[in-house]
C-alpha cells in the first residue's frame, strides 16, 4: 500500500442504537494488538521460557467535543462505557476498493479534556472482543 495520511479516515461505531460516525471531528485513532504469555521456565532452563496465552486488542479515538449540539449529544450517548457494537475504520475513506477494518468491541472508557488554552477533546477507549478483520469496501 502506498503511504497515506489520516485525513481521509472514516470511523463508524455500529451499536444497538444505530451507526455513529466518529470521523467528522477526529484528531487521531490508534489500534493496538498484543500477546500475553505464561512463564514456562523450569528447573534446568538457563533462560526464562514463555508460551503465548491470550491475545488482546484495543482502539482509541480522540476527537473534538461538540457537546451542546444534537450530533454531540447523540454521539456522547452512543459511546457510554460498556456499550457493545462493532468498530469499523477505513484508513483511506469509504470509496469502493478502499481498505476497511472492523472489530467487535465495547466502549471501555470515555473522557473529556478541558485545557485552558485549546479546544475541548473527547477520548474514547474500545476493548476489542476478537481480532480486527481487514477487508475491502465493495
């Protein structure tokens, strides 16, 4: 894939109440996958030994707060902690043939930052409940 910037990123949170698009005022999105391990070191080992156990994946979206607007109020309700759904993200936008990713998830955290000298931002944490899946927009 060619190099690209995040300016075309589209982010959709599909939940019981519908689909909430998060990219309009986004600042950044991060996804992370890691692997836990169990220590399997025993008597004659000269180095610690480990075996993989459970995988973990998370996502985080940071966006501008639009509280006080109908869109901002609806979005805040859609990202309440423990809300389950599917997080979709499209790094190069939603045009046909573009790459897409999705993961079943729940909202693990949400928060607002109120700096004295900058815009108010919201950070949403997503705990994926399975591995992210890649595809292509039809």
